[in-house]
């Protein structure tokens, strides 16, 4: 059961309404057709309902998310491998559910996604495997070894490393919000992780 009340569009204060409009009219909603990020009553799914509680911070958080998802030096599969690895670490039901669908649209195969979920591979994709190992080590130890850093840097360079570390931290924040506020998958969907 979610811990925060649903923020429906007809009950928003002006700053909340502005953030709601920014989110629903922005690139995030336009880029994921078929991924229902809104409930029938207009309530936003994912971390967005919580951000409406704090609209100024929510605006900054959603803007950073847009930069990281749509203006990053990482390819779509590289980005989604990192996000899914964070979701796996946090066992974030909604995060995995949403980004598994996005990963498929970005060209990852169901087999590659399944490997990330089990904490292996993806086989045959050395760049994705390096990113998965990097993010898993970062989440588990709060640092990475020189060997892990160098193996990942070889594929994505300096800018990619800065994007990757920031992306991992951002999605750890998202996963914390989703877990703490008990945001699960939409009704009728199967949670990806067993409790």
C-alpha cells in the first residue's frame, strides 16, 4: 500500500500543477509510448507522485532525469543496463518493471535483460557486461576497484564514466523513493522480484 496520498490533477497547488505539466508534457512521456506512467485518475506513477509533494525539488529531480536519460553520452542499452542493475540491487519493483520495457525498446534482448536480473553478463556484449559489473560493485561496496573502473572506462571514456556514476546515483535515489513510498507495479502486472 503506498505511503503517500495520490496527487490527482484536480487537487494540485500551482507549483504542483506546474511540475505535473512539465512531467506529462515532457520528453519522458513522449519517449515511452505504451509505458503507462499515469493511473486512470491522472495520478502519476513511479517517483513522480512523491515529487509533487515537494514540487521545487521534484522539478530539479525530473530535470536531472531528463538530462541523464536523453542527453547522456551512454547508448540506450548502456544506460538501461546501468538502471536495471541499480533496480536489481534495490529490488525496486516499479523501477525494474518500467525500465525492462524501456530496455527492450532500446534494443536489448529479453535474454540480455534476464542476465542482468541474475547478476551475470550480458554475454556477447562486453560493454554492457562491464557496465553491469561496475554498477553492481558500486552499489554493493560504495566504490569500485581500479580494474573495474579501467574495464568500463575502456568502453565509454571519461564523459561516459561521469554520466554512468551520476546515472547510478540518480537511480539509487529513485529506487529509494519507490521502495520507501511502497510504489509497486501497476495493477495486473507481475512484480519482477519475489518478496
